C-alpha cells in the first residue's frame, strides 16, 4: 500500500506564487491608503496572509496582542486598555487642576498629637459627630485667629491685592463615583459641634446621590483633604483655584516620645501629620507656620472649644 504524505499542521498547506504577497482584500486596500508596502508586513492570517489587523499594527493604529504569562491556577486579570472620555465631573476636576498651574504655592507640615482629640471624638460620636466635622471646626477656629489663611489673591482695577473673606466656610474633599466634590460646612467657626455633625452627614448623603446644590459645594473659602482613612501618612494637596490654602491630613500613627514621668522615660502617643499648601502671593511662610501652631494648640490643649 502507498504511504500517505504526513501533514505538518505547523506549515501552511498553500504557498502563493513567486512575487505575490498573500493578503486579504481589505488589508490591501488599507495598506494602499496608508502607503505601506505589504512585503514589509508579517502576515498572521491563514496561510500567512496579511490581515487588516496586521496593517493596523504596522501603522500604529492597533497595538499588537501579547501572550500574558500566568501562574498555574492564578486568576487571569484583564486590565482596561481602551480610551475612555471624561465625564462632566471629571472634566471639571481636570480644568480646576489646570487652573492652578500658574499659582506660586508652597507647603508647610506639622505633627499634631491626637490622644486628647481622639478621646473627645469617642465622647461625641454617640451624638452623631464625625471626625470630619471636628476637623472642620478646629481648622475654622484656627483660621479665625489668622484671617490671611482664609484669603485669596485678587486683582481689582488692574491692581493686585488680597481678598479677605468674612465667612469661614470649610470645604471638605470627598471622593465619589466618577470624580471628586467638595461639600462645604458654612460658618464652621460659629456653629456647634452637633450641628456641624448633622450638616456634614446631610452633605455627604447629597454628594453620593448627586443632589448637592452649587452653593453647597462652591462656597468654600478654605479646603481640607483627608486621606488618613486610607492609611496615607502624609501628602501634599494641590491648591484649589480661587482660594488661599488647603490642608492635607494624613492618618494617625503611634509613636514613642520622651516622658520624664514614665518609668523608662518614654511613652506611646498618637500623632497626625498635616500639610498646608498656600498661595505664596499673599500668604507667607510665617503665616502658615503660625496657623499650624494655633491649630495644634486647639487640637491638643483647647478641646473645650470643640465640645
């Protein structure tokens, strides 16, 4: 009996005539439009034909697919690789960030001991008071002693100057699905802690449902950005356009400090690092340092002002 020729599936069973480039009609048309020589493109189609995807990869319109290495039994994670247009909120955030590029800003940091503050929070928590509301009140009280921190750079009649704000409205950055928004606790230095706590709960609820009114997120005169709940120890925030300062708040960390009254001369305390970003056109380093000193004094030694 005659032996059958063995077929090698790894080799094409058809070979084009000499001088002919195997390619699909759409690939030929696309290559001609792109002014590409088909002979320079490696075909990945059946029998080594050049496909439309091969031509698109040659022009850079499409990225070549790559085989992903994976461990046996490991779940394959598909990461996004497409272009996604900004939502309206993301456009607004992007525009606000770009508007700050020409502002000469600087940063000043300070650690604040948090043991007494945390104890006060535990006593106020049953009344609906949140850490965010307490921080807003403490910052507002410190600002009241340093009005320059609540100011903004302005030009009127062509003359540069300082625009002071009589009201202290604390905007608090909140991450929501698809963006970032700053619900504002208005007149934070004048209101009770319980009232601020109730107002903050209401504002956060509206932020999550997209029902905040413009006045509830556009009226801030000073901003707080708190990422401590995410385990961030310290960071610097970008100064919002139209304001003089923003306070970045990190997480509380336990640390060992000297204590002459302790048995070993040391004790464990909780500290939180805050970083103030300021507009250097009207706020100077000494202004920022004195403001942070006052804030630390309130949060460490004058908690009766918050209760």
